[in-house]
C-alpha cells in the first residue's frame, strides 16, 4: 500500500518528466535530481525526501511520449517511484522495462493525490475511493527482461551463453 | 497472407520466410545510430560486460554511427567531457561512421545518415533518438530506442524481443497547393491520428503525392510519425529513392527494392487529398493540437526558428529565402536558422540563400539541433511565443516551461517572420512551385570532396 503523490493528465512528455536542458546529465546515479524539474514544488518534495519510496505517480494516456531520453525513466527509478498510467508511449515503456522502473497499465484508473493504492492480483485497488480497476499485462515479449531484473543483466546472460 | 513493408523487412532480418503482426522476432541490425547520448550507451555497454571476464567490444564497428548534433559546439564543460569520452570510445572500438563537430562533414544525425548513404532500403536501423523514424523515407525500418537497449544492440548486433507492429496505410493523392508543404501533410495527419493514435504501429505512405515528392519531403513525413506515437514511418522505395541514393548519397550498390504485397493487411487506412490542404499550425503544448493557419492568424511571435531534423534541408532554406528576398524580418522578432547539415549550409551559401536570409535580418547558426530541445542557442523568455519548423511543442521545449512553441512549415515560418505574427504564407507567395514538387535543386551539385573522404 502506498500513496499517490502526483496526479497528471494525458500526453505527459519526457520533456516534462526530464527537461531537455538537463540531458547532458546521463548517469542513472545523477539523473534523479532533475525529475520533474519544471514542477518546482514536486521536485523540491523529492529532494527534501518528503516522498516515500514506493509512492505512485498516476497519469492518463500516452505517458512518456516524445524524446527517447532514458533519463526520464532512470530519474524516477532513482526515487523508487512507480507509475500507473492509462497507457504508455512505446519507447518510454521499453526504457522503463530495461532500467527496472515499475509501472502499471490501467486504462480505467481513477485516483487523486493522497489516495492509498494497493496493487494485487492484476488489479489496482484504490483503498481511499473503495474502487478496483483491471490492469493490462506488460508486453509478454519483454517478460524475460523483467524477470532478469532489466536489460543489462539479461544481455549479460546472453553474451556469456553466446561465448561459451 | 500478404506482408507490409515492415513485415517483409523484419522477416528478412530475422531469417524467416514470413512474419505476422504480434510475432516476436530478434532482427539483425544493419545500422545503430547514437549522438551525444552515446555517453550513456557507453556507460551501459561497459556495465553489461562487468564481471564477465570478457572484453567489451562492439559487435561490428562498421555498423555503428555516432553523430554529434544535440549540443554543438558544447554548451557546457559537462557536454564537452561527454563528447571527449565518446571520441575516445570511437577510436578505441574502430567506429568509422563518426561525425564530429566539423564544418566539412558535421550536421544533424537524421540528415547525416541519409546524405552519406548510410541508410539503404530494406535495412533495420535503430537510433537512440525518437526521430530515427526519419529514415523510413528511404524504405528502411528505422526506429528509436533507449540507451540501454542500444548498449544491448552494440553487444549482440540484434534487437531483442521485437513485436512485429501493425501498419496504418496513409494514401496521399492530389497536388499540394502553392504555399502548402509536406510539413502540412504530416501535421494534418498527426491532428487526425492524435498523439497516441499510432502508438506501437508503423505508418506506411502511399499515393501519387508521395511518389512525386522528393526524398527531402519524405524525410519530413517519416520524421514526425513518432509524434502520433508511431514506431516508424516508411515509404516504399522507388525511382526517386534510387536517384537520391546515387546522386546525393553517392551509393554505388543499390540493393534489390521491394514493395508491400498487394494483399498486405493494414489495421487502418487513411486518405488525404493534398489539393484540399491548407497550411497547418500545431498549437502548444501537444503536437496533435493542429488547426489550419487561419485559426492562428494574428498571434504575435517573438522567435522564429527554421531548421532541425524536420525542416532544415536545402529546399526548406530555399523556400524561406524566396519569401524573405528583398524583405525584412519584423523588428520585434528574432529569426534563427539552423541548416540540417554542413553540406546543406555550403550549398545554401553557394545558392545565395544564406546571404538573402542574413540580409533580411535572420541569424544563421551552425548546423545542429539548436534550440529545439532547449539546451542552448535560442532559449525563450517567460511569456515568449515561438513559431518553429521543428517537431515538438511540449511544455519546456526551447528551454522555458513559461513560453509557448507553435509548429509550422518553412513557408509559414518565413511569412510570419516578416509580419511578426502567424501568417498564411499564401498571402505572400506570388509565384512559387509547390514545395512538395520542387525539382531537386541538389542533383547537379557535386558532393563536397571533404565529406566523401573516408566515409564509406
């Protein structure tokens, strides 16, 4: 169980999640400081550690559209944030799987900031509103990467197998 | 059952007789492109090899392209240091398709790849840039991936777990009216599809308008398919493709061309009558917020940007120069021009376009991504409105979340620079060839020698 700490609308671009002017910063260890940098209040709450790891961002359709910058996924992973969205843009979805960002596709999601959310049995449960919503599984084709803990360990396994 | 362009390419790259939508394949990669974010790819690549006892060597250094364009020349010591790390990696790995910050061979990745003949029809191309969709203009399956995905490609030479995408067929017929350009076609299409309408799908372009369109215009269309969420755009290769590859890109060996099967299955078909199109404007802050120029009339603009991987090609600069010749950029407008590559810059110099634009009051910058992503070279002030031929108008683009970016064609941008407000270019163009049908002005021009050397 964890709280919704940020509620967003449709078509949230990676420019909003990680503004272009910080793109020279690339390392996953350094990107979290610029997460939602233009949302000054939310960025400050992150930096002041007012947001518990495991908290949820809830968004509408097409979350992560636009630029392929992977910083947009790694900056959220760094704070332990999870994302529930009605659906995700392709590159962001794949980047998130690759770097281990936890996300949930939930087309009917209804939640507001402060709501308590629990995810279990393929459902998002909004405990505050007393409502439950079905989720859509992540692409089956990528399950092996998720199971391996991300694309780096998965590829490592493959090159070791390949060169034996 | 027949196959679409992308199904055929994926089947070939995966060594299969045929593939269906939804099949999972691991296609071999023919070209893997990165820019400054190569610094992150290098970091992830080295991490893959950590603890394996194996040497971190890329699978094929001749199939990797690295082009500096996002922050050139470096805007900060951090970028400069990243670029230096990439140069060292390029040298150590023997990567040959490397374009540094140079006036003889540099430019934006999505222009450098086609103009150097790196992309051929039927190839599988991946790039750590969402606008890698551009190269579908040459009949390749070309799509954007993240840095970690690219690190995996560098190690393995294939993309893991690719789901064969469904295809949307877009048929464009009719002659574009004067003052209406390929950019207006794609903005109109994105408005119809919405920002997520093609998510996980490919857009395949057909119709007589496309057949008559030069490769430069096809690059505009494919470039922006990602703004409707598409994995890629693609144009079945034809005689124009072959001419471009031979004359412009210096390609000697043209691969066997193929088309989609006549009975290929499409998820959706969209028809566009180009003759009925008007100039289009994408209003802030989403690219699908598209309206005809008439609805934007009179909106005051503080900055005009002509350039980018979408619209910084020679015919775009020619259009701008034709409209601005003998006229002046409005006093309260800053007009910035970014040619898409140095080859284009040289040609625009020779053709006199640069002279015309500078005399009109434009500032012509060095080729590169410029202010499009908001890092440097033309950030907006609070409250500013920019009108740009670039591809994104998201909040925070051009460096300021308190500013607004409107998107349009080069003709609309040039016309609006004169008046200082969003202006229908048809009111200013006396006599012009529709931009979608310009005779390629580059075919007789020899490639600059320096750009040719050691680049194949």
